[in-house]
C-alpha cells in the first residue's frame, strides 16, 4: 500500500511558483489551458474537446486521490498571484519503482522555466516524503520541450519504450523514458549548488572514509552529451592530492582532474583559449594559470579571470587587446594573418564532467562505455 501524505503546509515553493492543492475556482483556468493544441497533442489522457465539466471532474479526482493516497496532484500557481498556471502530479504505482511524474503548463505561462521548477519541487518532495527507489517521467517521442524539462530537472534519459501508452483511440504509442534515483537526486542537488555548504568546501570530505569533496560547477557548463552518460572510473582517490592537477587520458578524452580549494573538478585538459594542457599550468585556490599565454581561468565558475597575453575575443565575443604588465604598452605589430587569427580567437568557457567518489575511486560521467 502506498503511504498517505497530506498536502505540504506551507505549500512547496521556490519563490517564483508554488504547488498547492486544486481549488474549485481553478476550473476555468484549467479549461482554458486544455484548449491548447500542444497540450491536446502531447497528453493523450486529456479529453478532446475539453469542457469545464472535465475540469471539475479532474479537480474532484485530484482532491479525492489525496485522500486515497493513490496519487498526489498539485496546481502550479504563480507565487505572487496564487493563480493557476499549470498542473503537476505524482502517480503512485503499487511498486515503489513505478511511480511517475506528469505535468502541463498553460500556454501563457511558458518560456519562464515553470515546468522545470515544478518538476524539481515535486521530485524533491517525493524523494523526501516517500520510500522511492526510482521516479519515472515519460513523454511522447516528438515532445522535445518536455524532454528538455526532464533533463533540466535532473532526470536521466533512458531510451524509447515501445507501445508504452495508448492514444485516444486506444492504439499503442511509443514513449521516451526518463528516470531519477536517489543517487541522481543527490548528484543534481550538489551540481545545482543546493546542498548545504559548511565552511569553504562545497561538499565536505566524508567523515568516515575521508573521501575528497566534489566541487560544484555551473549546471549550464556541463559538457555536451554527458547528462545521461555512464559514470566511468578515472582515478584512484589515493593518487590525488589537494591543490594539485593531473591529466587523465581515457579513450580520446584528455581530462583535467584538479583538486581546488572547493573540491575536485573534472573538465577537459584543454585551455579554453588555444587548447594548451592546463594540467601543466599552476593552480592557485580555484584559479588555473595556463602555461602558454598566461590566461587564468576560475575552475569554480568557468570564467576567464585574466585574458591571454595575445588578446582576442572573450566568451561573449567582445574583443580584448593583448595584455601587458601595467605601466607598459602592448607591443605593436604589423597586420598579418597571424595577428588576425589571434584577434579572432575566442576564449570560451570551460566545460565540466559530473564526478563522484565510489569505493575509493573518482568517477566522471563520460560518453564512453566503461570497460
Ligand atoms: S592556450 Fe592558454 S592562454 Fe593561450
């Protein structure tokens, strides 16, 4: 039997939206939202045409299911006005590995990250409140926006599940499956910077094992294609020293493993300027100095702290003239292709790989298969 919960009081909120129980006066807003062709296209359980009577039936079912403990449906409301802008629900299966999340956002509330916020709030609440081993989230194959929400909310892509659902004519349709486990949630909280941060370290060493902390990095700087990648062992923890950097080569990846004052980060061992190996540069606190043109990069934020001596474009495309020590003028140079190349070379931001410690080993999420 699933556990029975009460709606959280005060409601779950991140300051922008809140999740509260449905009210009778949400019916008109729900009816209006469900006229949206995209909602009707991507959510086959929604009746078409959708009437106010459908909305009232849904509200009744949503309130009743809290009493039954069979599913927990929330209205997503604007935190300032408390008005309905969407729905998000946790559907409980008899098996704790079969619980799933579903959601919709009214068309006028889209483009503000409402769905991602709602999925994050309900997911964390679900893991905290229930003994959940796996939470599923599935979408129809063409629903790219919803798949984007799943990934942004920390769910991992699993693949296409054939004939998983039925359309309105009860014909089988495929679904794209995502899931989250308690370990994924812990990784996501750490990556999002939501974990408690005692002292200077973002993640303190494990008191029992002495495992080093893993530093947080800005989630938008995650290396492309790695969110759903497997964790691969890259180094023994006993080989790592605080304040040092090393290169680890796996398949065609040259990785930088740096133990900064915030903890360990894993990124490409390539300077974001002209790809020199950062691992043979200097590490000071969280800042690495490149051995080639003296560019300095903050491994905590991925930002350039000092542009290379060559000058060039920064990550936003702004031109910076060649750097020289204060009080001296940069050397002038006649126009040439080399000069033009330096002017047009952009210093990008670093890209990161999620990392974790398991059984005395540092592992990183890499798009290669573990041996
Ligand atoms: S290659 Fe690193 S600063 Fe130029």
